[in-house]
C-alpha cells in the first residue's frame, strides 16, 4: 500500500469554510474510485494548511492519479500549488466507523 500526503500551504489565503466546501463538493468523486482505499480531507488552522491523505492499493494506482494535469487543476481550486509526497504504508489499522 502507498499513502500520499497532499499539502496546501495556504498562508494568507487560508479560509477554513472554503476548504470545507471544497471537501464536501469533491467527496463524491472519490467514492468507489478504483485503487483508492480511503481519503481524508483535513484542515490545520494553526498552520494555515489543508492536508489531504490518500491510501492507495498500489503505487501504480497512486502515481497514475497524481498527474501534472491533476496538480494544475487542484492548484486552481485551492489557489495554491500543493506539495505531493508519496510514502510506503508499513501497516494500516482500519476500524468500523460507528
């Protein structure tokens, strides 16, 4: 499994409500996506960042998704270019969402 951190360092453009609206609108696009096990949209107000975390079944699936075109599209959406980091997931714990 591969994890991907996508960090938007918003600085003066930070707007938590706008970030929530982006997440709410985008969520449905990821439901049932082949190769994607999970995605979390996060907001870190103290650092004025949005950080999204993806868990992919394979590195190939992750890298196929994160194209230059996708990065350009989300740069326009968030108003800032993201930092995209790929990591190996050594172990994953998944619990029921009660």
